């Protein structure tokens, strides 16, 4: 008599649209590491190939929109995706392709990380791409996660005579169609990093975090992916934002400097921490 093997349940499946980063500090590699660390199974539709390291970006080569669409359609016809995460798209054509794809799945949450420049300031999304994101992706976005410079670029108005406040930017982004906006304060000159979640009725929560020394490659990718993973696992937007911030801060606190530039967040800090604790415990027992 033969028995049918019992397989464990499928983990939450997350489809990521993003560019590659050879250093695995940011980009689609950072998304993979983060989502896997949080118990999700990441799926990918590669949008561009970059040449970069921990110091900066040398070049960005977008993939053809047709290829981006083929990758995503193949996955979506085969697997039940729980959430979308969108990062660098690389071209207007890719923005339009992704917008058309996700429009066919309106019930799947979409988390948009509008990566407009690298940590060093290298341009990753020009004005045409930004305009396409505003018009085509924002109306389909569950949550967008800009830092303050990105929020101002996305929300800028012809009427602006000075830089709009974060509150004004968030209001404009919601008026453009985003359901929620999380503006991060990493680029502000404040003693603590203050991240603010906004909804249709205004501020939902402020979170204050110790500002760690150094500069980190891929902190925004980590946060957006962590939020996506939590939502894919069934958390509400507010709970996902809270838990993902704690996870991201821990990855930064445990970050390592692998190259000559920025630190890389350690997305598997919890695994290495356990090993160190076990080693310390054994040393204590032997004394």
C-alpha cells in the first residue's frame, strides 16, 4: 500500500518587478533576501540590468517591455500571487507594461518603492518615467514608500514656490490615487529618523527610530519588501508598516561593510545572531 506524501502549505508568494544589483545590496536581490527572510517565496520579473557596487551606479540597461510582460504573465498564469512589489522599472515602456499587468489583478496589493536615485544620487528614473508612474501606477498603488526627496519630486506642482512639506506631498500622492503613503525621514537632518504613514484622512502613525551612523545601500528596498512580505502574510497595512520598520532597523543595525562604499543591511541578522548566542552560551558552559 502506497501513501501520498503530505507537503507543507505554500508560503506567501510575492511577485517583484525590479532591476538587478550585482552587489545584492539593493534591487531585486535585496528584495529576494528580505522576502525569503520573512518567510515568503519571492517571484521575479526583471526590469533592468545595472552595473553598480556599494559606491554607486555606473549604468542602467532596461529590458524590453515585452520581456518584462512575458516574465510576469508566465508566473501569474501559474501561481497565486499574494502581493506585488515594484521597484526600479527603467523605462516608460516598462512602467506602462507593469501598469497594464497589475490592472488585471486589482485585488492583489501593490507596494511601490519609487527608487528615483541611488544612495549616492545617481539618477535611476527621469522625469518621463516619474510622470508615467504618477499617471499609470499611483492609481493602482496600495502603499507607496518614498523618502522625502522622492515624495517631493513625485508630488511637485507647477504652483510650488518652495519645497512642499511631507504632509502636503502625502496628500497630493493620495489624491493621485495611492491608498497609503509612508514617507521616510532618512534624508532629513533630524536627531532621529521619523517615518510617517498617511491615509485618506491624514496621519495614521509616526514612528521614531535611532539614527544609525553610516550610509546604507538598499535600506529603502528592504523596507518596502518587508512591508510587502508582511501584507502577503495577512497583516494589515498599519501592522505591516510597524513590523517592517522594526525588521529593517535591525538589518541596518547589523549591517556590514562588504566593499569600499555603503554598508549592506543584513537581512538574515536573526540567523547569525542565534549562532553567536549559541557560541557564547557554549563558552560560558565550558568555563
